[in-house]
């Protein structure tokens, strides 16, 4: 009788669980996506076949199966399963878990320690965990949305397999939704049709949990007329209310998005750049951060091909600082379209890198006497400033002079392009410093 009551209670608990939990895969064959890890001959599948698992860190966005894989590994490997969140757990909790795991190991039972958001552990916590992983007291499975090479100590990284997980594609989201409609204990009682799969994929961004939440909320919102339910695009948008924007201002999505933004500017694609700008603004990115990056870009990637670019970028920054959001997004859009459309040159940036390399490799660079100031009589007596030729005293305000350090062979560092305004700069320099621009002849 007691066993019957427990089964009934477990069934009731499952029914009241969210759809995403009810549809959690029971085997790796039910896991959607991650074919690079779970496909035929893939590394993680090989571990499942062998039933023997190393410590692993799963790196990927939310809703791609990190927690699910941890559960499946624990089940396939016969582990005691312990789950903690790095946000809540401290060294004390980790010590207690490791102590119990050590006791269980002596009794012949292994422990899998699953740490959600492992990147939140500080160095001291990770150092303590390292010892247990080294000794095999626990098998670690960590989950992180952040790049582990930045957040996890090298010693712990070296003892774990790092596997990157990716968002589900459109077909996988469709399969997930249809499988849930067919197999879920609640949804399968109704004749449910989805009119627009695109909206699920668009709003979820490949996050399985978000897609299932949208399905469940749409199901709850709509009227059930004779067991028939048609889930329309309008219904999904209604329950979604706001978009699920995958953008963490402190994490990988932040860096990935600003990288895409800068690369679009560099690639002279104003349309794509505006998309990434909009994504950042929609997610609440600091507009001044965007404007600062545009100032850097103007010098690094446009330079003297269009000297106005830097003035535009600085003006945009000042405008954003003065106006504030939401109107400042108009200033940003003007700056973005100008910078993306401008001719490109990184010649001045490359020249700087070469000059810095020379300085690092030649630390004792001496200033020639003729280039030194002589503010005192004594300095004049030692030859400071002697022989210096004042360019404005010569035709075209130029004189062929050596401005390099003592004993340093003259060298062309700045190599202007033949693009836009920089072409004029090149022509002038080639005329002044003929020996450095021999190829132009």
C-alpha cells in the first residue's frame, strides 16, 4: 500500500513539473543536437558505450543539454549523483561533499559531482576541488556558459575534457516540439497543431528549455475546443510578451556580439553592423561602451583612408553622452553607417605595432644631438640642438633630415594604402622620402 502511494505521489509530482522537466531525455539517443559529441564514433558516445567517464566541463549557452548530460552520465556510470550550484555553494559545502564521496569510494561507490555555473567558483574553491579530482575521489562534471579558459584555473582545466555545446538548429527545435506534443502525458491528450515553427525558433534562439516553455504557455493560454488546439504565431507572441534575447553583458554573448559588430564594420557592411548594434541596445548594453569601441575602430581600421572617421566617432560618443538613450541610438546609427561605409586602412595601426616591436627589441635608443633641445648654455656647449635644420626655412617646408635614433637604419614603418585620402598621403611621402618608397617608381 505504501509503495502504491509513493508511485502515485511520484506520478503527481511529474505532472505538475514544467514541460521541459517532463521531457528531459532518458538516454543519449533522445538528446537532440550535439552530434559532434553524441553521433556515431563521437567522443562522448564512446564514453557512454564504455560506461567509463573522465571529468568533463560542458561549455555552452542555456538550454542545450548540459544538465541533462550530467544526469545521463551519472546513470550510465553508476555514480552517486550530487548537484550543486557554484552561486550558492562555498568551500564548506564542497568539503562535506568530498568527505562523503571519499567514504562512498571506500565502500565501492563512485560519486559524480555536478557543478552548475562552475565559472562562479573562485580560485580557492577550485583549488580545493582540484585535489579531489586528481585523486579520483569525485568525477567532476561542470557546466558553464562562460569560456572556461578565462574562468577555470589551468590545473583544473588540464584534468578535464572540455566539450562545447551548441544551440539547437531549426529542424531540431521542430523535432523537440513535435516529440513533446506526441509523448508528453498532458499534451498528448489533445490534438495540437503548430502553425508557425519559425516563431519558436526565433524566440528560443535554439534554447530547448525556452522553446518548451513557449509551447507549454501557449497550450495553457489557448482555449481547448473539443480537444483541438491550433498554436498560432500570434498566440506564441502573446505569451512570450518579451523576446528571449541571448545576451549576457558580462559573458560570452557580450564578447561574441561586439566582435560580430566590429567585424561587420571592418567588412564594410552597414546593414549587418546595424543588426548587431540593435541586438546590443535591445539587450541593454551601455551605449557609451559601443561608442568607445567605434572610436578605437575609426583609428584602427579606417585611419587615414578617411581622417573624418575619427571625428565622426568622437562626435558620436559626445552625442551619446549628452543626449542619452533612447534618442542616442540615432546618433549611434549614423556613426555605424558612416564607419561601415568608409574606406578602410589599418596602415597606421600596423606601423604602430612595428614601431613598438622595434622599441622592445632595441631598448637603448639614443636621441641624436641635433634633435635635442638646448634650453641652457651648458647643453648648447655639449652640442645639443647643433645642426638642426628648421623645416619651415626650406622650400615646401621640408628638409631631408635624419630623425631616427643614433645608429638606427632608416626604415619605412607607415606604408599608406592607395585608397581614398591615404593615397594622397602616400604620394606626398613618396615624393619626400624617395629611398623609402622605391617600389612606387
